[in-house]
């Protein structure tokens, strides 16, 4: 879901229902943390976004500002769904800390699927 926020940034809703979803969509390779957003409506690199993130620890939507820093186009050779990587730019609500806490409870022996970029 995409809308315009009061800040002029695009608003995106991201719902991570369980620890496995957090593990799959969190992008630790991005400095300061970020998430992978699968969407057919890709935004240009550098676009400011307001992420409304729902994490499994509370079930409530939490706002965090971000910026599009990576794009996986629809017609990629690997066959992955179109997606964009969004880096957290202003995490006043502590989403990154909460994600790290959730990931701390995931068994380390489980293989993790990571999109290469």
C-alpha cells in the first residue's frame, strides 16, 4: 500500500507477522538497518519513504523514515519478485533495536535465505 505522508515522503505499509518474516526481510547489509519491500510499484533510488512497520512483538504499526537504496527490477535474471531495499534514516521509535531483539530469538543454526546484491 502506498500513499503520500505529511512529510512529502511516500508511505509504505510493511507487515512482518513472525520472526521468520523479520529474518527474511531485514537487510543487515544496509548500514543503519533496512528492510526489503516486495512490490510491483518500484520507486526511484533515493526516494524518501515513510515505512509503517508492523512487527510480531507488538502487532502495532510503527513509523520509521527511510530511503530507497536498492532495487530488484521485475525482469531480473534470478526470478525474484520485484522489490526495493529501504534504509532506515530516522528510527526514533526503535524499530532496528526491536528487529535485532526478535532476530536474537531465532535459532542460529537455521539457514537464512538472503537475496544477493
